[in-house]
C-alpha cells in the first residue's frame, strides 16, 4: 500500500467509522509541528468541540505500522486506534480526565493542576516561535497539559502562546506552576546504572559490572519513564541530587525521557570530563531518535556555587581557578589510575 492510497482511504471512509457523534466531523490534513518533530497529520474537526484539545491523527506513524496491509484494513485499524483516544470505554486512554479538560480548558485554576514541564527535543524546536518556553543553558523547556496517563503512556497538549494569552497569565507563573505540579504528579528519582541494567538484562547481566567497577553512574528518571529530563530543573532538584550522590556531578542528556548523572569523583581529569561530550555526540548520532534528542552537549552542576553550565564552560572555569593548575593536574593523573566508565 502506498502512502497516498492510505491518505485517500482515510479521506473517504475514516470519519464514517467513528462514533455517531462524529457524523458531522471532517478530516483535515495538515503538517503538524510538535515538540517531537514535524509529521503529516490530520485533525478530526467537530463543529461542537474546541480543536485545541482534539487528538491529532499521526498519518506518518500509522502508515509506517500499516503499510503492508490493504487500504481497507489499514483505515479500519486507524479508526480503531483513534477511537481508543476518544474515551469510549473505561479501558481507553482518553478517559473522564480529558472530558474535564475539554470543558475547563479556559479555566487556568483548573488547568494548572494538570500542568507539567518537558524538554523540547531538537526535532521539534520550530514550535518555540509560538510556544512559551524558558532556556536552561541551551535546553528549551516547555509546558504541557497532561490529558491522560495510563501505564507508561502519557497524552498531553502543548501550552501555546494562544492558550497562555487566553488565560491572562504571565509566563513566569505558568512555569512556576508547571514545575510544582510536575514534582507532585510524576516525581523523579535516581536509579544506579548497574541496578537498571541488572533489571533489564536479568541473568545475562555481567557479574563484573557491579558497583565497584569504575565510576558510579545514575539514571535520573520518573515513575512514568516519560519526559523526566526537564524535572532536573525543578527548584531544589539539582541540590537534592548532589546530596544523594555526595557532591558535584556531570549531567549527560541521554534523551528527553531520562538523564545520566556521573559524580565528579569518577572523572579524574578535564580530559575525562570533556570526553563525555564526544560520547554524547556519538550516542545521539547512532542510538537516539531525533524526536527524543536533547542536544550534543553535556553539563555540570556545581553544588557549592549553585551553578549549572555546559561541560566546556565548567572545564574552562576549573582550569582558570586556583584549585586546578597544570601541576595539580599532573599530580592527580599520576596518583589516580585511569578508570573505565561503569555501566
């Protein structure tokens, strides 16, 4: 099945497969610019509902999963998936919470209890022109309205300039509320890298990768395992992580969903620290989807000075300080043997 055949099939019969209340709805094709990238999508427009809170049909994603099917079967499956997002049974993703948000989308006092923060991925940054955001170094943070959570799936709506204006709320208030609510609804936590790999690999986990192998590494994640990276910027969170790990640390942006934190104790020289940037770039290029990619930089948190900065800036600052001279670098290199990065 060609993609154009699939699109024509959707235009011909998709709406007729939806519930009766969609009898007057229309399918409208458009290019969708989201925080995860650009894709071919479609709005299902009902005259009696606000388009801002309607689920968008991701045609690109659906076609990739259905291109080996015939057109009729693919359109039927697409309609089944879409109906699953409309809340027509107790088991479906868009439940009563979506109906509440639909009815109260203009009431900020209601909506703020459903706000969260996320990192806007590299692939989706063209939305920033019309989306309120804040920058942490070169990382853009946006706000979303959480529509539904089920298992490890989260559905949400990006807060646009239009929505923010309709609420008559300042951007600073929006993000203060979004950070506060994120900490409540999906609090982040640390998991050691070895424990996470042990859980994932089971009996195949290499015995030599225990907590005594190389420098410690931690995964910064939340219970939903979705969009945890932005939670590191919750006020006080960086200091909390420093307390748990015993000092300053490097932040590796593995994806928008999780971060890897490496305590300074595991990095013997500036070269070790700068080498992390090369590792991030290599992993991004080979293993991270653009829709989940934060960027090619690594970062450092200095708990004493309450300073979050790019690794390159941290190393430059360190080399200029009295605490780190060429002589101390030479001594440190001689006294401490090189360590392998622990998994």
